[in-house]
C-alpha cells in the first residue's frame, strides 16, 4: 500500500554532502538543543528554533518559529506566525537552507513497520549544486537589459534578462536553469531573478516599461505566482511592467484567464512569448487576449529570404493580431532588410541585435538600418 512522507533536503553546515531528513514524528522540532528531531549545532540557529506540526490539509504542514534570534523563513520571507508550507517550499532556519519534499513510501503488507521506498541520494550531485544554493541564499544575481523599439527605431521598452553573479557559476541563464531544474529549484530561482531585475530597473528608471519572463513551471503554481506578482507590484508601483508567458503555457486556458484578470488589477501587461515556435494556439488569442504577441525568432530570422509560404503565414498571423487589437513584437531582428520587410507586414515592435545587444545599462539604441 502506497503512502507518503515528508522530508527536508539540504546541506548542513559546511558539509558538501546533501542530506535528506525525514519528518517522522510531530511536532518535529529543529534547533541546537540535544535530543531535538533535527539538531543543527550551528552558530545562528537557536536552541529551540522552529517546529513543524501536521495540518488539516494532507498536502501541507504548519511551520512555527519559536522566537528564534535569527528567524525562520519560507521562500525567503521571515515568518512571524504559524505558516502553512507545502512541497517545494524553500525553508531557512537562520542561514541553513532546506527544501521541503514529499516522497512516496511503501507500506509493507507482512510486517508492522513502514519501509521507506525512495531512491537513494545520487552519489554525485549536479556540478555547482552547493554554489547554486548559496547563490539563492545570498541573492547573487544580476540583470541585462535589451531594448525593444518601435517602427521608427525609437525606444519603447527593455526586456529584463536574468544573469548569475556568483563565483564559480556561469552567468548565462540557460546553464543556471539546468542546475536549478536538477535540484527542482527553478521556481524560486525564477522568482529571485524577477525580483532582482525589477528592483534594479525601477532604480534606474522608475517609470520605464519593462518586459520580464517567468519559468513555465510557475504556471503550475498560480497561487504562488500571483502572490509573488502582487508583492512585486506593491514594492515597485511605478514601472510599466509586462509579464511574458511562453506559448506552451498558453494552452492552460482557465489558469491563463485567472492570471490575466489578476494582472489587470495590478496594472501589469501580458505578452505571449515565442509565438509560432511550436503549436500556435489561435483560440487562446481570442479567449484570453494578451496585450502583446512576441513572434519567435525562428519565424523572424531570415524572413527576407524565406519561402513565400512562410512569409504569407506570418502576414496572416499579423493581420489576425491587427483585427484583435493585439500589438506584435518581432524577436531576433538582425538585418535592415528583415526589419523593412517586417515593418511592411504591419509589425510594430522589434527586438534584436540590429537595435542593441543585452547590456547592463539602459542605453538608448542607435539602430544601424
């Protein structure tokens, strides 16, 4: 018979070995004192630091800070009252980081004890795993800005592109997300990149317009995403923000509609990103219309020399967007001839190396066309 068990997974102290600790009895108390369920004999952790108790909801536990000196945090927010936690949450006891997990167990039919049926921990963790978790704790990430221009080449907005800034780790987002996904930390990593990027952008231009991405898995946790966006808007009320959602996630109609409604309340725009990269879902354009559609660079690059049927398809999509009142944006524009053809089709916004590469400043582009 299958059941489930709760675990905390993380590094303890200076250890380079990831530990997985089962929460086997409740209340499950954490601290420096001898005899506790999880003893963390580490400076900064209080003798009786925090405790977990069971919740009425099977998919949650209740975490309570026990008046610790350096605090208990859930997804990097210090808690001051009993807080419901769930699988995937990142929990800190002072600076000790753990991820809360739920794993299947097997109930033995012929014995009275429970056997934990989980895979053994990998002998070799993903390269950079410890550094990555330290990066999350310290918030050591940066941002690059890539300009978006209108049909006259005038600055319209910037896209915020996350970058790593931790020693020993790459700065490019793709390899960092590979590490994050191997640790199932892509959602908190995406959230950290977003918060840092908007924070810096708002400092440089409080009233600027900025496009930003989310990780596709964030759509699977809409409550968390909407809470994060609400906090973001509360902290930075003046920038004109636009949330980009990948085309592949647009198929989740009710969820996207809920996000769209919430974005309207926050005065945050919505863009469907990488449109045309896979299965372009035209139905969602009418049922949950965005403010912008970003054509994928696979459709855009080389459009001036592409077969006539490809250009015809792009023109049909553009005409549909015009009819729906949705503004279009071409990504990956690199040559003046591409730009001129796209502009003639009716596309109104452009992004690509022709107008400016990602930069650490809000430089005004000087298009070479």
